[in-house]
């Protein structure tokens, strides 16, 4: 019954912790269902059993029943305390990471997730982790409050500027898991997602080695289109000329661009490159300087691919 209901109500259990959360959740669900049926059933029963039968039907004077009152005080108290300690234990399971957990640094910013691995490899909106190994995330934000939320892991943690929050888990389910931002953080909030890839040790190590060179066998423009979608560019830069938080890519390349300070520059390869790495250097007139830098977060070939992609948006 529970496993069937779980498959209907819940996403797969991606961590050992997810099992603990589901246990408690279904206990609460069944407990609530039991009391709902008990109370609603008694209500219906009393309405019928003690209905007014004639105009001069009088209710007898009832004071109290000590045994009954003690029962409905003590039984819920015991249940509530039980739930408290069960919930506390489950919370502590998620709050205290084992000492041998691998640490990954997470930086959230409008509207991307950046990950840095122990060997210095970085990735954007894509977290790769080995199956069955405990992983600890040390998280902070560069701007507003975001929230790291993975439904299949049953984990959610606020990511706050000027402080570190942490999260740990031990993935038990290989494959792709969805990462969402669960704290409203502005216009791009609903696009601030990512993917978590849980791979076996070998595949994970291969990925770390190559830094996940996903566009290896792809033409640059096509690779650029992939990066445009996966690295968060699309949250601000449209391709159809529509105004977003940043200028549209349509028809930019090869044309003069008016900047905030009144200068006009030609949008060539170097201009696009600089706009990716030092976005504040040349801010387009009419836009706020809100773009985060991608310095150190993109490999050379990825920058080249994005330049080619912008160039292709005629
Ligand atoms: Cu970041 Cu919502």
C-alpha cells in the first residue's frame, strides 16, 4: 500500500535520507487519515444517534468525564512527542555530515548554480557526483537568497549571501536528478534549475578529468546553442529581439552598440568575449550592470562556442 502510494505521490528516492523522510511523511499521512475518519465518523454517528426527536426533547445536563478527558489529553501528547523526536532524529540525520564526505563548493547567483570540485574542476548548472559516496555541499550566494532543492533527494536548503550553509547526502539512485531553486529570487527564478548526475565511480572520474567536455564532437555554433541554454544565458538574453534583463542576441554581432557612457563600439569577437568575462566593462545603454562574470567558469572552447553562437543570431 505504502509503496504504491509513494510511487503516486513521491518522486523516486535518490538518497538514503529520502527513505527516512518518506517513512515519517507516510506515518503522518496515515495518522491524519485515521483521525480524520475517526472524527468524521463519530460526528456523523452522533448527529444521527442524538438527533432531536420531538419539539420538547431536552438534552440532559452533562458535566464531564475525567477518564475520557485524560485519554484525549495524554494520547495526543504521546503521539505529538513521538512525532517530535522522530522528526528531530530525521533532521539531525540531514544536518550532520559524516567526516569523510567529499566537499563541493556551491555558489548561487542570478540565475545560475556554480559548482567547484576538490580538484578545481568547475561546472555550471550541472553537478556530477559519484554513486554511494557521501557528498557535502558548502553553499553561498553572490546576490540574493536562493534555495537548493532536489525533490528526489528530499533535501532543501537556503543559500544565503555573506554566509555558508551546508547540505550533505549519499546518492543511491544513478541517473539524472533535477535541481531547482526554491526561493523566489527575481525574474529568472523559474529558470534557475540544474541537473545532478549520479554516476558510477569511473564515469564520475572520467568527467572530472575532462571537466565534462560535453561539446567535444560538436560544431562550435551548435555547442554554443547548448551552452546558451545550460549556462543560464537564456534567462536574460532573448534570440528574437525581445527585451530581457540583458540585450537580445538578435542582430547584435557586426553592428555598432551604444554603451551606457555614450561610447559606441563595434560588436566583434573581442567585444562578445569581454562581455562574457568582464560584463561590467562595456554595459549597453539602457541596461543595468547586473550580469555576473563568467571568468574562470567557462573553458576557452566554450567561450569560443558562445561567440560563434552570438555571431549566428542575425
Ligand atoms: Cu534562485 Cu530562485
